[in-house]
C-alpha cells in the first residue's frame, strides 16, 4: 500500500525525524536522485524551526541537502543549503550539527579549488569543537571525524602533508567513538587513500586499501568510494587492468558514484593512456557513464 502524502502543516518533530533518518539511509545507499526530491519536500518544514530541537532537525535537513547536491554536481544550490545548515546548527547549539555544517563548507571550498580556505576552516572548526568533545555523544564524534577527514584532503591539495596526516589521525581517533554507520575505520581509510593519491604516492594508497576488507565499510556510498580510490591509485601506478576491475566493482555497488566527476576523470585517463584499449569492460563502462571514447 503506498505511503499517504504528509502535509507540511501536519508534520511533527518525530515525523520529521523519521523522514530525516530515511533520507540519511538513502544517502548512505547512494540513492541521490530520489533523495533530492524528498529533501526538497522537507525544506519548507525546516524553515519553520523555532526552538533548539527544531533547529537541530532543520540543520540535518540542510546538511543532507548540501551533501546530496554536492554528489549531484550542483554547487550553487549546495552553497545555499550549506549556509542554511550552518545558521540552523548555530541556532541549535548542537555540536554534531555544527560539525556537519562546517564540513559541508569545507567540501564546497575544496570543490571550488580554494584549498587554503577549506583547510583553514577545518582547522578553526577543530579548535572550536575539540574542547567540547569529551562530553559529547557518538554522533558528534562521527561528525567531527568526517570534518577532519575532509579537511585532510584539502590540506593534501596544498601539499601540507603534516596537517593532512594530523587531521587523519584525529579522524581515526574519532572513529573509535563514533557510530559505525557514521564513521568507521573503513571510512577513514578511504580518505587515507585519497590523501596518498593527492600527495603522489599511489603505492601507499594501495597499502592503505589492503589494510581493510571492503565489506567492513558499512555504507554503500563509502564502499564505492573505496573502490574508485583504488582505481585511481592503480591508474597512477600504471596497473590499468586492476584499475578497471575496481571501477567495475564500484559501478556494481553504486552506479551513481561512478558517474561523478572524479570517477569519470579516472576513466578518461585510462582511455587516454590506451585509446585503443582492449581492457575488459572499460569502453563499455565509458559509454555507460557518457565519457567520450
């Protein structure tokens, strides 16, 4: 029996909370297209928030909207959602919401190639949040670790190895206190792979990958990210057959992740390395994600 549509005026905080939980599940399962529509329906509710609990839920709605819009390569709208997430998070006083909102902004500065602002914002946010963490709940630890992981990528872009590795260590520490679905050691490994690739060390990226069983990464979104990272590392290492196998696994897990810009760049790189490639599945994969052969 289909769900009965819920009017905005009829939505209570528990009902909104259930809707947000469902949206988070869809995000971790990499179901981005339908999720964008669901979140659009929740935004009018988020705008009616008028107390700390309401602002905290609103911040979650805007945070998920920002993450989804980033995945869908819609940065102008993602910026709007991220700023709304920050305003709601500050109004709520919720440590988890504040860390999530700061992470969204770090991600967007990174994608705008403003790596200095991304790294510095992550560092400032860490200085503000760190003193509050000892008494915080698991969700706040998870959000803090995700913030540090994202900041590490920006630091690596600046060839600031010390900051990148320090942030990853903080993320690793936070993962031991966080809910597994929010931030596990496997999640952090995917960022370690990314940092190693950016710093030009494909071999180290593969070493990190070998230290975790992919099935131990609890979310589809991050598991697919693990394989696309492995594919990029093998491409840089010249092991193109292994790169293609990793991409095909990522596509099987979460097709939406292989259609994102970074994965498409890896496919383009593989094709440019061998324009007449007979690598099993590469040219068919390129067609499926609309990469020009």
